[in-house]
C-alpha cells in the first residue's frame, strides 16, 4: 500500500500542487474559461435539440470533411463546444469541467485554448488527408466519412491530457491515454479514433517545441517572476537591500561631513582676557 502511495505522489504530486494552490486561493473564480465553456456547451446542446435551433447550430459549428477548408476553419472554434448528437451530453460536460479545469489552473486560460484548438484542428485536417488517402492504408478513411459531422471536445480533451502529463512528469498517465486511444482505433476503426491519434501527434509536436525552447534558453537565463493575485509581477529588489532606489541627482538624506577639522582650543590657543583695570 505504501508503494502505491509513493508512486501516486511521484506521478501526480506536482500536478496536484499546481492545481491546489490557485483553487484554494480563488475557488471557482480560478477557472472562468472552463465555466464559460461548460455553459456554452450546455446552451448549444439545448438549442440544437430544438426544431428552430438545429439549423443555426449546424451552420455555425458543424464541421464536415466535405466542406470547403475555409468554411471548416471558420466553424472550428464553435465546433469544439457542440456536443455530438449520438453521445450523452453529460460526458462532454464532464470532460470539459475536469480536463479543461485542470489545464486552466495549471497553464492559464489562453494556453489551454491554444492547445485545445491545436488538437481539434489537427483532427479536422487529418480527416481530409485520410479521405484523400482512401481506405486502403492504415491512415486512410472511406469516402463516406466526409459527410460525418465532426464536433465535440474529445480531441481537445485528449490533447490536453497528454500535454499535462508531459508538463508535470505524469508520464504513466500520459502513456495510458495514448495506449487507450490506440486501442480504440484497433477495436473500432472510425473517424473519431483516428482524429484522437492526430490530436495526440500534434500535441507531442508542441511538447517537443516547448522542450527545445527550454533547452535553448539555458540555465543562465533567469526565470520569469511569478505573478501575484492581481496578475502583476512584483518589482525587482533594489541593490544593497530593500527599499526604493534613490533617483539620480537627488540629495542624500544626511549632510556630508565637512573637510575642515574643528580643533579644541589648546593651551597655546587659550582665549586672552584683558583686565578691566
């Protein structure tokens, strides 16, 4: 039992500390983007199940490989928050709340969105390449997949999970996610499974780029100072201790010592007093 606890601390300890600090300090205010994504996904699910709302949601967020590339790129941002009609919506909401929330706490909202959209876009572009290759090869897809609606956060969730595992050295967890996606393709060869693999490949490229940047920066370059709760970085400490640095040309607080030396009167310099006589 102790060995399992030690392994769990080694695997998830850094990730737990990165999540715990902002969550304890700011509670739900620490994940505004995640909460907004959950609300947006819920709204799109309700709207697309209405007779009057199915058409607008499809026109704004439904991506198919048969669509022109420009139109697919315009629909990609919203497609991430459009749940698939053949899957339960609570699954998509749980994935966003858990994985997006952890990523936002650890990486910040804009890095989370960049990685999520990179993974989603990789899957969208792969679908076109796979259909062009045809069903003959291992990376190919049948032509009928061009008409499948490609929406939902699954590719983004898989990509974020792999990136977080690499970033916080949870390599077993990241490897388990990759193995699960490979097993999904082997058991059920479909568009969604191969898009997940394409998302993982794109995120691994991002991990390699981040690792190269970290190595080229070198140990001699100082790390960026952490931000405080207001988002501003604290000022650097002044030389010689704390306190504000004096402005150039300002007078010192104490007067300089005079160069003249005041001598006490000696015997030969005793004051002479004249008698009144």
